[in-house]
């Protein structure tokens, strides 16, 4: 079943790409969208089949020159295939409506041949990455995924100059990550004397610690870049806002997961685990990414940029779980390690569900208004009720509050961190409380972030004519958002249905450990804790109904009277008197001023007749990415200077070029003679 469903999925992707390339514009989005959705649905079947124990492998020696194509799907790969397929279904259905122009907003040529043909190929490449079972197959699928996603990121480059800049940053960072991954896997294959993953597993124990450590660090750097982990995240808040919204959903909810997959596959599976410092590195990078990402999201006013930084935060939380799991394995606390890994993988699933929903809802707002700036929105609740409800579900989930699916995985992660306080000696005793603090702080900031996004973007009064003229999105977009919302609700109320599949995925890298059990109530094997999301939801619903009934009963005897809202004697309230996203986040910005380093500029222009009379006052506030300005800008300046200096070496002289070759060849021969 796994092989047949995966083959059907790849075949449907090829058919969808062909339809997107050759069919007329009028029917192209529908045909390509249906084909991509079918590919995603078949991938869900393949992934679920693998997670139930139906592993599959194939060897196609004629398909790729020299190395051939080697595929294998185990429960771990099946988990990521199923998640990618589910995201693809929602995004593909949504894309049918999103590609249609709407009153000057949306469209932007998204029904063109390039976008419609490349999108299903992007999905197919993401499905091949977790199915690859050799270095060459993995790298080909990875590069196909990178190139397809780059074409989709720059799909609207003719309409906004910022799209080209985002594409350039994404191309550079993703290919630098590819170089690191190539170095890691090539070094591992050379040490194992073979490129198949089975050969690498067998040879890992006999490798020297130096080789294993170098392979892990290089692989971690490459995969962390794809996952958007700080400080390798700079492409993500640029590319996600500029890509079409259903592409943003695929990138943020599916593609970044494959960075996590690569870390798990190489670190735990191919290398068989490693020393404590590996996992301290992973845990530290995850904690920093979670805190920095949510701080940037809390002060962001661009809705899609806010969601992109939220992805940095959630991928950081996943890495906290992976790092804690690896650290606990080295401390021989395997039940707690299994719990941490289960929490990390469950958060991958939950994040994919709610981030798909949030990006699709943000795209609905963008299509209806042409705006991403929360300071310019407002009043969408009455004009776009479906989109508002969908965003509310996603915001609740992303806030990690009860009744949201993000709460369940973060609760499991917290239990694994608290339970490990007495395990592993001094390092664990110091590290785990810090991780608990990072998790708690990021959760609190996430609540503030999404209260800001929902309150200023959807409630109160519209602040601009575009927001006031907004209308609900087409039915196809509503269906795509509804499917993602249904996944969020199911994962929030009955997460136990994912437990068997997650357990088998964890057992691929940590055999013989079952961390969570139960159907309605989740019972933890390594901690004396239980939790029933369904019973919590029933209790909240009963309490809310009782409170509403009590309020209605208490007010039935009072005469209702309508009065104008108190306005401090200033006259009718206007939209300019409302809190904006900037003003809402200003207290947080003050608290974390040293981390965020905001830039403010006040210009006072006096009248020409007198310097004491003011003509105008302009105020500008900006919170940039401090890591980008302090780390990447100097590197770019240095590389530019080196490039300018290197031009002197290329003056067009053939004799000089021949001399370069001669001296280089002579130098290589001297080095070989000395070292061999």
C-alpha cells in the first residue's frame, strides 16, 4: 500500500504539472489544483500506511546515472510524507481560488504556466526527500525542492521589487545549506565506503569521533538553515511574506519540516546518536531560535512576516525537544528521551496544521484588501466572517492555550523537560530549567503576539478604505482553510489518534520505547502525568454555557438601554483612536529593548518664517532583524570588497591566465609531494 500510494502521488503530481503547463488559462488552476490535491491525498495514504508498519523500499538502477535511485519509506519518513501531503491538499484547493484575480488584488499572474506547473513538482520533491534512501537520491530530491520553491517565491517579481530581493536571499541561503549538507553526506559516505543509508548505519559505529562530529555539525548547519533556525533564518522572514500565500503555507508548514527530518535522520538514525555536546548544541540553537523568533513576531506589523517569525519560534521548540531527547539518551534516561522526541514530532504535526491555516487566512486578507500591514487593517470581522473565524482557530492553536492543538505538544514537551531535572548529572540539572524557562517565555509571548494580530487585524473599526471595502474570499479558499481548521480541531481534541504512528516513528531511532498511551486521556510512561484534551474542552464548553445562562437570567429583569460609548468628551470615536499593532507591541519592545535594538527617528520641520513655530512633525519607528544587520551585512560588505579587489586579477591577459594555471598546478604537485 505504501509504495502504490506514493507512486500514485508522484504520478498525480506529474499529471498536475503537465496540466498546468499546457491547458488554457481558464481551466488551468482548477486542473492543476485538483491534481495537486489528489497527489497530497495519496501521500497521506502512503504516509499513514508507513506509520502503521507497512514499510517499503525500491531500487531503480536505470533512473539516475551511475548511482540509480534508491527509495525506502519507514514510519519516520512516513510521518513527514503524511504531513506534507495533508498540507498540499489544503494549499492546492485554496490555490484554485487564490489564483483568480480579485478587484485589483490577488491573481498577479498566479494562474500562469510557470506557477501552476512548478507547484505540483514542488510537492513531489518534498515527498521524495523523506523517501530517499541514498545520498545521491536525497541530494537530487533536495535540490529539486530548492529550485522549485525558489521559482515559486519569485512568482510575483514583476509586481513588487522586494520579491526579487527575497528570492536572492533565499537562493543564497538555501544553496549554502546545500553545500553543508553535501559535505556532511559525502564525508559520511566516504567513511562508510558506500552511499546507501543502510551502509552508513552499519558503518557508523566504527567511525572516529572526529569524523562523526564533523559530519553532524555540517549536517546540522545545513538542515537548520532549511528549518529557519537562528542565526540561519534570515531568508525565512523575507521569502515567506513575498511568496504567494498558498506557497508560503507549503514552505512554512511542510518544507521547513524537512530540515527537522534531516537532523533526526542523520543525527539519530544514520550516526546512531552521539556525545552530549551534539544535543546541547541542538537544544541551545532551538531555545535561542524560539525566543528570538517570537520576540520578532511580537513586534512585527506585517502579518505574513509575523507568521514567518512564528515559524522560527516553533521550529526552535521542535529542536528543544530533539536536543532534550538526545541529551537524555546519553544520560540513559530512554523513556524520558522517547517522550521528548514524541513531543517534538507531535509539535511538527501541530505546527503544520495551524501554520497552514494561518498563512491561508493571511492570504485571504491580502487578496481582499491588498494589505499585509496590521496597522492598516481592522474591522474584518463583519466583512470577512469566515476568514476571521479561521484565523481565530489558528491563533488559538499557535498561542499554545487549552483548546488549541499547539497546547498538547508543548505540554508534552514541558513534561519531558521537567521530568528530566533529576537525570544526567550537573549538565542536565543546569540545562533543563533554562529550557523550561525558554519554553514558558516563548509561550507567553506567543499569546501576546496572536492577541495583537487578531485584535488589531480583525476587530474594532477599519483603518483604511481597503479594509472597509473587503469582501469574503471565494468558496475554494474557504474549503482549503476549513480543511486545515478541521485538522487543528481534531488534533486539539483527540490527539491520541496520532500516538501509535508517532510511537513507531520514534522507535525507528529509539527502539523499544512507548512514551504515550491512552485513547481519550493521554498517559505518560515516563512521568506520573495525565491529560485529556477532550475532557478539558467539554469542561470549558459546560462552564461557558453555564456562565452565559447565568448572565442571561441575571439580566432578564433589568431594562436594557442603548447609549453612546463614553468618549471622554472628545466626540465620536474614530479609527485613529484605536490601538494599532505598533502601539500594542510597544511595551514589549521597551522590555526587550536591548535585544531588539529598535530604530526611531523624529524630524521636526519649522515654518520658514520662524524657527519657533512647527510646520510638521514626522516620526519613524523600525524594528529590524539585529542578527541580519550585525552578522550578515558585514559579511556581505566583506565579500563585496573581496570581489571588487579580485577584478584586478582578471585584466583580459591570456598570458596572465596561463600563469595562474601553471602556478596553481605546480603548487598542488608540491603539496602532494610533501604530504604523501
